[in-house]
């Protein structure tokens, strides 16, 4: 049965839907890097729940921990009460992630989604600085709620949402331009009093723009951006919702530049098991929230605390996952480079296990995803014109699965370009 034949989806569900149209089948079960539909057809998942499944579907270690917790009548919903599960998570996050990296952040649980984290980060930056505007980047994506959408640098995504809630001025992003970007535009606009630009509360940036088309900012550019902000007293928010939790190799994607952002947002894979969870990390002195000033009901998903904590202990007690991710990423990148070299108008870019195949003729990217789906591989497009096929496999993907997935992708490109 396809979605089109399945009347309950057509008659009951709102039209606010995307993936069911890209992948017209009804999925049922999932394991590791594989999804199975209700007809028993397997699909290799190089999409990983939009980056929520860095450790794969139904990861056995995390599943067992979750089952044990539930069988032991562990608390699932907890608002922001203190719980044992939360304490364990905070301790592991401090001991395994923050302390070894010399980071001294306070941690906030802003709600279940990435957009919740971005909203809290923007609100905090405005509160702490007393300023209201934000600088963002061309092609950035930060979420679909009104504040997060206001700093999303894609006019098509903002269309129809009305007046932005945050006044944001998009600046040129390094990895988006043909030439390396040197921040001179931003520097000049900030320092020239006749430019008309208000001094912003914050700059919000992704180190690699995932939704924006796998645009990769250079480490040196990120360093200069951090310095530019520090010198002028502007807060630097790194949105690590998609690129954090090891996607680009290190736990935080900004580690490559050796910078310490003022505020960091995390979500997607931080819950470990695909369970909803988000974090805002803030420099200790920025924690100026009054008790209850930014609260909400679903901020304490203790089941997610359990899987998040076990994921940290299991995968981040040493550098094995980082090393493996970089090696796998390199392998995928080499394959894509060869593929691109065999076709005119195709190129590749990426970092770690987020890799993109870029098509000058954007329509071909969508076609490649469709053919890949038919052959049992899930990949999605990204970029302002959907011109990039984005590969985002679980970090736990095996070498054989990479071979299999790249084989399907290569065939799909050949078919589309034939
Ligand atoms: N920031 C970034 C960088 C993202 O990639 C996303 C989601 N793709 C978000 C924020 C929003 O996260 P969510 O969809 O969970 O609200």
C-alpha cells in the first residue's frame, strides 16, 4: 500500500507533511541503519531521522537501558523537577563532555525540540545584552517557530509567516560563496556608524549548514567570527542542533575551530534514541534567568535523559566514535568526489558524516533521491533550491552498509544522468 492509497493519511492528516511525500510508503520497524516498511521492504537509512539517530535506530544498548528504566517504574515526565535520571545525565555531561574540553557551561532544558533551544538562546541573548537584533547567515536554518524562523536565512521558509519576531540581518556565509568569505562585510557594517546596522545582541551560526545545502564554514572563518563577536561584545550562538553530537567528528562541531561560543544549542541526537530533547548551554555568567522565567511543560523527558546519559557513557568515554566518524566521512567523501568527477555539473562538499552531492541542475537532486528510494536508500535534498543530495547516515553505520548505500546512490545518479 502506498500513501496515496492509504486514505486515512489523506483524509485525516493535515497537509503539513513532507517526508511521506518524498518516501511514499508506510514504515513499520527499524534497526541500526535500516528501516522496514509494512510490506517487508528494507531501506538503508542515510537520513537518520533528520540527524536524530546518530547511534542508529533501536540501538541495543540504549534500548536495554530504556527498558530497564521503564520496568523499574522510572519517572517519564518530570517537568523540571530534580530526578535521579536528570542528575545522572548532568553528571555525565559534565564529566564526559564539558570538563575534558575545558568548557564551563550551565545547562538549560528548553523544551523537546531544536527550535525550542533556539528560541531560548535568542531570548537569553536579548535579555542579557538588552539589545534586540540578531545577525544570521545566508541560507541558515534554525527552526520553524516564529523566533527561530526569523533568524532562518531562507526567504522561502519564512514566506507566509508575517513580520519576523526577531529582526535579523543575514550576512554572507563562508561555505555558501564560490570564494572564501572574510567577514569584511559584517565587520564594516558593524563598525561603520553610518551603515544603519544596530548593534546586535547575538550572531547565530551553524558550522555546517545542514538544511542550507551542506555549506561548510572553514575553521579559520569560525575563529575570526568568534573574535569579531568577542571584541564587540556580541554574543556568539552556535546552533549545533544538527551538527553536534559527533556528526562532523568531535562531539561539538565547533571544536574544529577551537572556539568557545557564548551559547550553544543542541537537540536531535542528544536524546540518543530519537527521543525528543534539547539543551541550551550558556557561559556561566550568562545564566541570568529568574526562576520560572523560561519554563514549559515538556522540559523534563526523563526517558530521554536515560538514553542520552547512556549514549554519552557508551560513545563518548573515549575518542573511538570521533575517529570512526572521520574515517567513514572521508570514505564517503572520496566516493562522492569520484562520482562528481565522472559527471559534469556535479560537485561534493561535507565534513565528517554529513556529505552532500551538489547538482547544478537542481531538479536532478530530487530525481536522484526518488530513484534511490525506489532502490532502497533514503536520502533527502537540502539547499535553497533543493540542489543538494544530503547524506546523513547514523554514525554507527558499518563499512558494508556504506558500500551498499553508495552503490545505490551511484546507480541512481547514473540513471538520472543517463
Ligand atoms: N537548528 C538546526 C541547525 C536544525 O538543523 C534544525 C532542524 N533541522 C533546527 C534548528 C530545528 O530543530 P527542530 O526541527 O527540532 O525544531
